């Protein structure tokens, strides 16, 4: 039985600007299974957020999906009419954005914003909606839910705003939650609380999650599988256990070496260089200018994503030498 909830196939998202064509995502394919937590990782500029936004069909001009498909429960989201896509957003598929203050409406109370989402997708009465809001706010650790609901976003802390965003994302019990850097800008203790809260809520409503982040420490604790992106392409896909114990792509290895660790007596080694400009990605493997293993073939030919062992995919010409 195929248990695939979401399938992304050869997805290309380009931005057409006066500077030229920025290839933010340039031909990626991966599946998300029901009930799993999938980590989408990579440095800033890798195409992670654009990929997440494409699932909700909220790519704004000058951006455009130029080819490929995104299939949710057997139905293409790319060709879906806007009215149908709108009914999915906030209902069956939701997204938690990385900056809650810019995602919440500053002129509406938090309670009003949560109620609008729930009533739009359920048609419940005002009393039923209010009761549901209080119930969900208490589940995310907000004690005085009545008082909290009357606040505007600027009147509460960033952590409280993020909890409100989580309520808005899960109040309709969606099947797929996309969390885009949900702990960015929060202090360490609040980051931990939000991460644990997301995992708890996902288990409670039996949802599938895509966690978009550059923090490999977070995905190590929360995700079942990891997709590594770089310059709009996929570099490696593996279970969390395999990726951390046997990374095979030089980029993944570099990311792991750059993480401070307390279990080994080694200094973190930062990756040299930067993610290439989306307007002018280098020929061949996009990582070759930063790769210590690069050879001539890496500079001339883009490697295909290949399965090197069951469930472990790598896009590297020199995977045998690197491994």
C-alpha cells in the first residue's frame, strides 16, 4: 500500500526579474509519507522556504512554478483551481512562518484571527469556535486564554505569538503542517519549548510535518528523515539516523562538521565560501567551488540524485571516494 501523502516531482520555481532568471528551485523530487516528520535543511538561499510555499501555492510574482508537479493525496496542487487551493490552506495543509509578528494581522486581536481560520474551514457557530479556541490555547500552554485572546500581536512576547500561530495551524487538525524556521528569533529556552510543543501537537492530531530549518540539531531530535538542499537542488536524502552516522555528500559532511558538539573534543569547522547566487549558479555540481573533493567532472557535469543504499540518495560524482 502506498502511504505517500505528498509527492514533489521535478519541481522548478523560477523568479523572473529585471536582473534575469533566478532559479530558486531547479528540479527537485521527494516524497513525504503519512505520519512522518521530514526535515528540509540547508543554508539560507538553498530554496527551502520557496519549496514550502509552493506546496501551499502561495508563490508570488515574479516567482512562478515553471515545471514539475506537487501531488497531495493523489491530486495535483499545481493545476488545482484557486478556490479549491484556498479551501486546503489552513484546513488540510497549514504553514507556520518563521516570524510570527509579520504573519499575524496587527489590527486584529489574536482571538479574532484564530476564530477566522476555524470558522472559514468548519462553519461552526461563534460559541463553538470560541470554545475550540480556548481549548487549543490551553493545550499550547497559555493559561489565561480569555485574556490572551483579547491581546493584539504587539502586546505579547514573540514566544506567545508563535504559540498563537501554532494554534492557528493546528486548530482544524490538518493532515500536513509545514513549519518554516518556527523558532527563529526566540531565545534558547523558548526554542526548546516550541520545538517540543510542535512535536506533541503533531502526535496529538496525527499530522505529517515538514520542518524547514538550517538547524541540524533540531532535526536530529524531531525528524524521521532529512532532505538536504543546496542552491535549489537536492544533495542528499536519508533517514535521520543514516544521515548523522553515515553522511555521504561533501555538503552534508561540511554542515555536520560546522555544528558545535559536546560529545566530542573537536572545534566546529565552518564551511568555506557561500551559497551561489540563484541568478548564476556554477556549471556542474553547484557545490564544487566549496568542495575539497572536487574533480574535473564535478565542474562540468551536474550529478544526478542516485540511490546508494535503500532509502539513501546522494547527488555526487565521487560518492564512493567521499564515503
